[in-house]
């Protein structure tokens, strides 16, 4: 993580501008479905002037009810796996595609802390999903990342940066992967 807020903001803006430029060049629209980041990915993208030709939708679905209503995440998925799970992130990404005209969607759900963690789902656990329109849903990228540390702002910032990276066209070949641990 970069040492100060100004450097972090600059890195975020540079990455968001790159995401927009690369998707623009590819003729694609993007959408995001966010829970623990609370709109930070959408904010990063919309902070860049001219984003409207690429960024089509942002869903901030912090509650289970919002995930159901806005993204069509089934109650069965939420009850069986919980809000912070691969299945929920997968369904959020699918819902973002279904409820927008985006070509690629990224979903983020997690436990930013400082409270709310459990032994199975500790603070810093963030789950991501990435879906492409027309892609076999079995091939959607999903990943659980355990961001180390209990600093809410750092976890949310790290999750935002990871989600922005996932929106790059070069990530199209990603498939479901193993859990990883990263510093926040």
C-alpha cells in the first residue's frame, strides 16, 4: 500500500483512467456491484471525466435485501452461503450484467471491519467475482482474498484497487482461483 492518502488517490485515479481507456479501446461497457466498498469503485471510475461512454452502472448493495432486489441474488444463496461468499459474489456479478448493458461486471463483498468478523469469515476477507457477457457462468472468475490487518479504510482501498484491476480487458482469461492473502 502506498504511504499516504494523496499517493493512494493518485494510484487509484491512474488505474481507473487506465480501466476506462482500455475498455473504451475494446468497445466495452463496464458495471460494478459493491457491498463492502460502498461505491468506492464506482466513485473511482466516475471521478474520471468522460467515463459515461464506458461506465454504465454501479450497484451499491450493502444489505442482503438490496442484493436480492437490485441484483436478483437468490435468498437461497444468501441463506446457504452468506453474504460474504463465492456464491454471493458470483450471483452479484451475474446480476450486474443482467440488470445493465455492461459487457463486463465485477462484484465485491466482504468484511471491512473493524468488527463483524468470525473465525470462518475474519475481518479483511473480501470476495470478488468477474463476469463477461456471453461467458459460460461456470467460467466466471471468483476469488476470496484475505487482506491482512484490521484497518477498515485500508481494506476498502485495497479491495477497490483489486476490483479496478479485474476490470482490465487483459483479465478476460481469468477463471475461478484459489484463496490468497495480501496486505491491505
